């Protein structure tokens, strides 16, 4: 049975340490996540902690493609496990042809021999999407989802203040390798484009043979990144594309972008499945870095461009909800609308996001929704100085910066 745990870098590292402290052999720990969020760094850290009991193997090197390499490495692993509990750390395993079958055979052998050997494997979107891995290794692995970094991880890794980390999360996203490039916009954009966006859209997804028209996929991503938090019908999206594509193809590519940790198509909240499926999605790029790459302008500030800043804050909050493993919808019955309907480990919330001064009348959609669906609590994310407006109207409130720092725990 497959189980999934999702979180930021440090929460996943803690969970992995806990699982590796259990008796071996256990299930394979399959670590998936976006590019450049620290999967390799995490494995190298575990290798350092295990010392001579760890075997780190990079499957994306030329030597890994040589004849007999796989068999030789597993003999080394068995030799280690013959002396003490050991761990094999397989990085970028999707580069090995038929990797799931190879890994299944070796893990089954480890189990038969009862060797005290842990196995951790990492991969990008191709690993997450591969249906053959679920079928071939059913019951043999647990999935750990390393999500885009939350603002809190920037403080732990780089010593930023809480306020600076939140501002960074909104204006630049939170890719750790790009933090020191934020003072040079051209270099920063080149890093995000060449190290994250292009490999994900041009190599990871194409490798699945699910993308017949890579140029169209890139255009769908570019439009989504240029229209954060907008509710866009497939027909409108198709009309904005330079290259023509059927609605079915565009819908398929949106799902792929979601599975590749790039863009979430947040569905409409509806009682009936058919109505939900027929409604246009709200497009949420899963890192605000993608917004900055898609824009010709500098990332906004509240003083210079308050309208665009508000949209970027809203996208950051919604992306944080999705990356935290919550189920997110939007609700709209014209003229009423709610930014996010959230279910999951945080509970059930109807959430409205306000970055400018508002009145209780601006919360009409929020209160109408919670009147109809009483299991959801109303929450307004706003500026700290505006919290009292929501509270006087009868809704919980939280400064949006505090929300990006600690989620609903800040209440």
C-alpha cells in the first residue's frame, strides 16, 4: 500500500530520519519533488550521517549507464549490510531504464535474505507520474513528497528574519539555490529558467512520452504563470495560445503541469462532480518564482504596484495551501466569490485574501458560503492593521504574512 507524506525540506528530512531509525529492511523511501528543492542535498546529508554505512549512487552520471554498473553497486550494498545496518541512497533514479523493475528485483532479494539494508530513492516529476512504478512496486514503497520550500525554511537555511523570508517568498519564491542571486534579476531569471522550468517542461515531462507537442506545453505554462489566481476557461486559454491545440490536449497538459509541481489547476467547489469538472480552473503557479520569470517587470512591491502585489500575495497564499498538502477549491456564484475553500489537516476553512483596506461588505461571498456550508469556518487573510474589520464582522482573521509563516497555526 502506498502512503504519502508531503512537506518542506526540514520536515521531510525529519520524517526520513525517523523512518531510517526503524528496523531494516523496510519499505523503499521514494522521495519526489520539484527540481532544485534539495533532494540531492538531503541524500548527501543522510550519507554523511551514516558515514561508512551509506552508499550514495547518482543514476544521472555516464558511468551509471555502463554494463554491469547496477549489479556491482548492489553487491557493494550487500557487503555493507553483511557487517551492519546500511543504507543505499539512489539519486535521480528515473535516469535508469526500467528502474522500477530493477529496483523491485533487488529489494525483493534484500527481503528474502533479510539484510539490514534501507533504500532511499529520489526522482523528479517523471518518478511521480510513472504509473508503472505504482504497479511494479505496489506494497514495497512509501512516498515522501518534498514540496516547494515554505518561508520558514528560508529562515532555517539562510538566517533570514521572518519578515524578510515572507517578502522573499512572495517576490521571488523560495528556491534555495536562487536566494543569493536575488540582487541580480537577469542572473536570477536565468537560473530559474535554465535549472528548473526548462528541464521540467522540456525533459522530465517529455521523457514520459505523454507530451507530443512540447512547444504547446511551454506556452500553456507561460500563460498560467502570467495569469496567477485567474479563473480561465479552456477555450479562453486556447485562444491565447500561439500554437493551436484541442481542449482535451490543453486540459491534459494542465494536469501534467500540476503533477510536475509547476501549476495547480484549482477546481471549483461544487456539490456535484459533473458541475465541478465542467467549471474552469483557477490557475495557481506553485512558486512565485514562476511569476517573476514570466514577467518582464521586476517583482512588485506594495508601494510601487499595489494591484499586482495583491495578486502575487494571493497566489503565494494559495500555493502555500496546495504545497502543504491541503485540498483547495474556489467558490463562485456571480457576483459572489471565495478565494479558497480548504480541507485537510488544517481543518475546513473558507478563506478570503485581502491586501488592501476592505469593509464587511467585501466579505459577502465568504459569509454566504459559510451560511450554506456550516462545516467551514470563515477566515480572512489581510494586513495586520485590518484584522479587526473581519473580527467585528464575525470571521477569524490572520495577517497574511503570519499565515505564510505558520499557516492556520497562527490563529
